């Protein structure tokens, strides 16, 4: 091949790589992933004198050193040795410090990084430049004794220039995102003044009064408003790109009894109380899990209008829920607690009872749990009544069944991956596959209903035979079975991580997972069951909630009697059931106040 033909061939390959690299730059990937893909493209081009081995380094901000961010063909030992390279050290460091191409046909004295078993080879080390600034280095390998060729250098310089554009674009995106977040935070700070207005605060205090007859303590509305605002603003902060999760409790000035039969908590008390403000909460949030630990807040002794953090309370008492699906047991009913586990979303408790919440700037009062008195519960119960467990133990079996559903949904939501669960009565299975395409169809699986029936039998025996000698042995077996059921819930929740839907029989046995829903679009309406009693004529547009909700609606419309649970990645668990031939009921949050313990 003559030199002109060779050059034209290189340019053709270069053009294809640059086009592919520009496409990669538009994909929603991290910078490291984008650079890895581009490196693999370069090293896989036939006709280049490059070995299938190389790396990309980026300059560490504020230092004169390189960080390994992408590699191909490196051993674990080599990754460790080359993880950080100072300017001027080894070939890559020299390319970074000089801003010039460094070529070596062999392993020589300039090769500072060596390792056992290293064979002779050569390098092109190409600086990644943006103007006069060095952004990083591309390190490619060539066979031992390879001759330096200008056409190869031109090719690699063009690739380095393309990488520089990708890096600068990513930096601009980051700067824009940070600026947008700062602006949003400023807006939210201003918005919080409207969110937590005196009318809303007074409504929370009224809800507190309605929840039980404990008249010994009523929270000061000014203190409630202050806690809500500071916790809300703290939730907008981030630590190392991780959102803040925390729990804050307003403690009566007379204190609370944390050592009762139902509660045996441990307290960490600060030597000097910490002022109650955003910076303090953000600093403390990483040390305490909001599910088990709350920061105790009291009025300041020097200024009762101000609040201060006196310490942290760890609740180590067991959950009252059968399958440990409740939040930690804030058994003192005179504790007002504000918990945040998602940016800007607050839940307000009196003891263990939710009395209100804030989501996306809107206040909401507690709604009835969907598994107690609702069409969703009635659909479940109608099928559960055919089980031998119900025929033996009546509503006691139903309560166990219902609590297991709680645990399953909670375990699925905790994985923060999202998913869809379709609960399917036995009589509807044939019709179901006309609206769904099974992907991983199961021949057999655990019979959850049989396990629940045995579990309820042990519960009933324990309740009636507390004084008998075999009681402790029965309790140990019941706890073993409880662990088995919680393991089943975890197993089923993991099946939802495969793209598609998990189908469960009414006996809580998995039928298929990763199933694609193919049902025709639902033509009827969708109404929020929670809001229908207040706004009976309002219909909602479920398409704004995304593809999972839309496909679940289509299937429930296709298969009356089925129930769909849609688990968002960072949001609540929605429930869907057909109301009649023209309407589908939608529950925005099936878990309500349940949190993993």
C-alpha cells in the first residue's frame, strides 16, 4: 500500500471513530465510562500497529498528578501500580508535564513503573490538550521494536483532541448542573416559607391532638415550624453526591421515659448542646441511620424560642410488625418526629403514627392503609378466602397474608431499583398470558400461602398456650419460619430487578419474572382512590408517571381482578386495581408509614 493509500485508510478509520466517539459523548454515561468506550474503539481498529492494551489518565484537579480512569488489558497489579502517576514520572507523567507526545520502542530507563512478568513493548503516550491546558494522557501499547510513524501520531492526536472535547463537555454539564441545583435550592428555601405557613403548622398540631388523648404535651407551633424548615433545607443538601437522610424528634421540656416495657432505648448526650441549624444536621446525618436513630431537639435553656440538639436516641426495641416492616418503635407517644429519606419529602409522626407529610411542596394528611378497608384489600381478601389457611384461621390468616405483602413491597422498594409486581388469582392465569409475554417462566416455586398458614398455626398456638412447657420450643420454630418468610420476600423482591414484571399467584408463588406486558392500551379512566372521596369527578393522567405505570394500567384493564404494584426507584409503591369496566383505582403509596427496620 502506497503512503497516500495508507493515509486515506487512516483518515477513513479516524472519521468513523470520531463519529462513534461523538455519539458516545451524548449517551447518559459517566465520563469514565465514555472514555473507556472510546479507548476500546481505538484499540480495536484493524490495521493500526497498536496492541489491545492501553489506558486513559486524567489530571487530578488541584494537583500535578494523573489518575487512571480507564484501561484495557491491565492486570490488577498494574492497575494498582498505575492508579496515580505524578507529573514527570514514567512515560505518561513525562507526556503530561511536557505536553508533548512521548514515544518509546522498548522498555528502557524512562519506564519507571515495572512489575513482575512484564514483557518488552513500546508506547505512544499522547497528551490530551485543551488549548495549553493538559487534561490527561492516552497511553497506547505497540509491539517491541516498533518504528515511530508520523501518520500514527496524527491519528492519535486527533483522538486525543476528540477526548478533550468529551471531557470539556462533561465538565460544562457538571458546572451547569451544580449551578441549576444552587438556583433550585435558593428557590426551595424561598418556597419553604410558603410550605410551612402558620395554617399548615396549626393543622399538624390539630392532627396531633386528634391522635390519642395524651394532653400532657402539645408541641409549640413555632418549634414545629422551625424543625420542618430546617429538616427540609437539610434534605436539599448532598454529601459526596449522596442525599441527606435523617430523623429529628422534638422532646418535651420535661423529658420522656425511654426505658419502658415496650421501649428500651439508648441515648447519646452531647457535653454541650449543638445549635439546631442546617449545617449541624448535615454534619450529623452520616453518623445516624434515621430508621433506628433520631436526633433529640429541645428548647434552649437560655432562649426557649430557639432549639438545640441535645443528643441522639437509638431505639433498639423490636418492631411490633410480624415481618419487621415498621419503622423503629418511637413508643413514647409524646415525641413529635420529622423524618426525611428522600430529597424534600418529609413525614411527621406522633410516636409511631404518621400525622402528616410533605412531598413536592404539598402537605398531605395521613390516608387509610390500602390493605385494611379498600377495593384493593377486598380483591385480595376475596381470593384469600378460598385458601385453607383462611378456612382454618379466618381473619387471623388474612392479617398474616396482608403483612407478608407489606414486607414484600418494602423489600422491593428498599433495593431502589424499581419494578412491577402483578398479583394474579388462579382463575385468571389463562387470560393473563393474552396480555403479557412470560420471559422466565417457572415450573415450580415456593408456596408462600402454605408457609403463612403454618406460621399462623404457630401464632395461634402460642397465643393460647403461653403457660405450657412447649411454648418456648414453638416460639423458636415460629421465629425460624418468620426468617424463612422474610427470605422468601427478599427472593421475590430480587426477581423484580430483571426488566419486566414479576407475576405472583394468589398463593404468593412466582409464576414468571422479566415478563413483558403486551396488553392493549386502557381506554377507561384512572382515579386516585385517596382523593376520590374529596374530588369524585377528577381523573388523573397516569402517563405522566412513566412507562411502568402505563403498562401496569394496561394489564389491570385487560385482566380484571389482578392487582399491580409499581415500585419507583426513589419514590413510593403505587397500587392499581380495576374499579369497574370504565375505571381503574390508583393508590399513590401502598406502604404509607411503613419503613424498613
